[in-house]
């Protein structure tokens, strides 16, 4: 550490940096879809997704990149995410949200080693997932 470093404010790391930048973010997105594809708990959620899911995996990685504080890849390609509007054509009830959160929590457990980082992501992603609700019953 240089003398100057002692006087400069420390820049807090972004979630993007904490999960391992591009490699870690891509791995998290892929693990999420791997879990969705194989875990029976997520079978109804999986049924909503067109196969193969290569392009969806890529878009999810691009979205997470920007949402975690890294390069805004999704916005550069597609514009503002408008997540709720993009999900309106699909029935998103509490069951779908629970299945999505199940996959995300399992992916976080597998891919994010720091419990503080996992908890930060879980605390941020849960209300985001709940915001997608468009079929309350």
C-alpha cells in the first residue's frame, strides 16, 4: 500500500467484482439454468421457457452483468430491461416466483463462496422476483 492509498477513500467492490466478474457472473447464470433444467421443483418454471435455452442463458448473463454493477451488456443490446413488462405475457404467480427463487438460491449456494455476497444478492433479488407477480391467484 502506498502512502497515497492511506488518504484515498476505498472504492467499495461491486457485486460483479465480488462474484468473479464476467466468468463468475456467466457461471452463475448457467448454473441457474442448469438447476432449472434438472430440479423437479422447477418443472413448471422450466415448461415456460423455450428450448434450447442458449439465448435465454446469454440474456440472463447480460442482465446480471449490468445489475451486479458490471458492463451494462443487456441495456446496450436491448435497451432498458423493463423486467415486469417483459414478463407480462407469462403467468407469473407466487408458485413461479418461488420456483425461480429456489433455482437462484441453489445457484448462489453453488457459485458464490462468500456468505455475505450471497446474502446481499438474495436480499436484492427477492423483491425483484416478487415484483414480477402478475397473477396473484
